[in-house]
C-alpha cells in the first residue's frame, strides 16, 4: 500500500488538474516549471514526494513537443526525488495516430513516445480514448485506459429525445467506438467509407454505409484535429437527408482553421471533453460544448491508489 497520494500537474491543462484535485479532495502539489531564455525547460518540485504515490497530470497537447518534454522532465525530477510510484495521467496522448509503419521509411512515433515515458521513469499510465486500443501494448508498464463513451452517453440521454438517432463513425477505424455509443443510446449506427490520400491532412469521403435519412446524426470520433474528416462526413450526411447533425469527439485538438470550418459547417453542435484545454478563441465558439472528465479521472486515481478495480468507470 502506498502511504501518501500526491497530485501534481505540468502546464498543459491546469484547469483540468485543478478540477481533478477538487473532486479528489487533494491539493495540487507545488512545482515550478519555466523556460530559460535559451528555450530549455526547467522544473523544481517544491513538495516532499519521497515515498509518495504520485499522479502527474499532463496531456501532451499543444504545444505538443513542449508538453511532452515537460512530462518527461517532471517524471525525471520525481524519480530523483525518490517518489515511490510515478503514475502519468495523460488524458490526451499525442502522436497516437502514428501507430504503424504503413508507408516506407516512416516512424512509429506513438511507440517512441511510450519508450520515452517509460525510460524517464513512469510506473503507470492513465489515459483516455487512445486513437487505437493496441497502443496500450507499446508500454511494458500498466496502462489504465479510460473511455469518455459513458460520459457522452449519459449527457446525450439527458439532453436529447432518443428517437431517430443514428451514431455515425466517419471511418471504419472508428466503427467499434461508434457501435459502443450506439449500444448505450439504443440506436442504429452508420459508417463513412473514407479514403485518405497522400501525407497531408486531406481525406476523401466516398460513401455512407447505413440509413441516415430523416434522422438526427451524431458523428462520433476520438479526435477532431483540423475538422476535415468530420466536416466532409457532415456534408455527406446532409446530402443523404440527415435531419440534424451533431458531432462528439473526446479530444478537441482543433488545429489550424478548425473553428472557422466548424462554424461554416452543417454541424449544429460539437461536444468535446476537457482532455485538452481550449484557448479563448476556441472556448468562445458557440457551437462547442465541453464535457468534463475530471470526476472520472479523480475516481480512477483514488481507486488505483488503494488498489481497487476501476471497472465501475466503464459502466
Ligand atoms: C482518424 O483516423 C482519426 O480518428 C480522426 O478522424 C482524424 O485524425 C481527425 O483529424 P481531422 O480533424 O484533421 O480530419
């Protein structure tokens, strides 16, 4: 059993960490994190963490490489300060889409990041909606993989009449995810048949498999990045006669002109979680609604600390 539970955070999503701390009833630890003028990061942990079970909350969100480097150097500082166990709570795992060698001479960066985190000294990773479940296997340490689906399902049931709803995955890769949400909402599902071409962000939607005419469609995906995939799919759904179109994604990366594209799209509302902190521009978009996963993380942390099952979070 670990005696002291400590919560600390880097700079990637302080509001989420503060909310987790409130739900857990544990204050955030005191750390200093800054950059020297030469762009190198520095961290100093001001609390005693010797012998502690530490939960370090740091999504690897924008600026991705800074967030990742900060995560690594905080792990290193904790290890050298004799923390007994270092649990990395990484609600958004960047580089997850680079998870296979599907072209000649390309990296598998999701695996490289797993190695970096492990070598730095992490004992466990707690994460939410990995782009692909098998990324868990890139780690040789325990990975507690949490899902936002129960939170989305509860929310949709509370705001929508559950009639004529269809959950739509924008591609075949997300079909299991969409099926899981459709099952909870007791509704049908459809799949976009998308072809991605080249190395850039462009993707080409070819077809919609499933019946969407006259229905309220909930497009469901793990990540909205540029918005290209979802918005093309939304237009295809509109052409196929969908009555209303909503979208839900766990991770609101929203890079480039995503917000402007969303505003101009047939998507009425985009529901995302707070795994990634929104800047003021994104937060002011009237189409975006954020659901909090802070309580789920707080419950997971407390249960992991005392060695209890976390399976109630999957109900
Ligand atoms: C792709 O397989 C992912 O699940 C997302 O659909 C995709 O990465 C989202 O990217 P974007 O918003 O740039 O189309």
